[in-house]
C-alpha cells in the first residue's frame, strides 16, 4: 500500500480485498444460479451482481489517490516554502 499510516493502510487493503471478494462472489453465484435458464440473462445478472463490489473498489481507490495527492501537495508546499526562505 502506498499510504504512510500503517493502520489506515491495513484497513484499506482489507476493505479492498473484501470488495473484490464481494464482486467475485456476487457475479459467480448469480451466474451459476441462472445459467441453466438463459446464458444472456445469466451474464446480465452477473454483471449487475458485480456492480456493488466494483463500486466499493472504485471508492477505495479514489480514497487512496486523494490521500496520495494530498501527501504530495504537502511535500511540494514544504519544498516551495523552503525555497522561498532561501
């Protein structure tokens, strides 16, 4: 993980794993329960069942990138302030 806080990094990694698992389990169970009826319906329902897990992954990745951006901006601000003092 790219975050500097180890506890936050652990929680985010855990939640990312949970989101991927929810996505995979939702898609597989939905597909396997409906593929006997129709393949098209099974694929569509698998995609719909995967959406909550994928939304969780996207939200967590957005959180990570915003934290990285904030950290980088703080570093740049410190460097600019040091250059201004010199």
